[in-house]
């Protein structure tokens, strides 16, 4: 069997071509999200937050349509990065998994009550994907 060495520039070209083909495939699921309607939580709170018992914070949320989406490689996996349009005229409702840890009012005020972890869900109409974020309450 004869071995052939690939010149470095050719190897780079092959790698770039393979990456381009792969990125085209991984973008498809993201592009299918365009037009979907989602509940969007203010970015400062979207990943969750820590709150002291008896403290409170108001979390904003709105219903928005996805205008564009693209695949973004993060370490060893791909996530969809979406761009949202202006808020739609739809109500949002806040719910908590544990009222004794974190209470939430209909206008988005979250109040720390007891030490622990609660999940806040923000929902709208049945055809809208809800949003969730954790709240850790400390002493």
C-alpha cells in the first residue's frame, strides 16, 4: 500500500470544506425555528439568579416572534442563537414551583421567602413556548 502525503494547504482546504458542509447541516434545525412565537425573559434574569430571603426583584418578560436563528458551536455542542422581533400584544403569566421558597406575582415581582431553589415559569397562550428560569434563595 502506498502512502500519499497531503500538502498542508490542501489539508486545510479539505477541513474548511468539511466544516462548511457540516455547518450547513447543523443550521437546518435552527432555521426551522424562524416564525415560532416564544416567551422571552429579560436577558439579565434568563439564566436564573440568586436572591436573599425577604428581598424581591421584578422580572420582565414578553411574547416575541423569532425573526432569524443560526447554529453556534459552543465547546462540543451546537446551540441555536435566535433574534427576536418586537413584543407582541399577548399577556404573560408567572408561576413558581415552590411558593414557600420564591413567590411570584402576576406582574413579575419575585420575592425570596425561604432558603432553597424554585423554578419560575413564564407562560402565555397555549400556542406559545413558555420560558423557565431557576431562582436560588439564600439567607
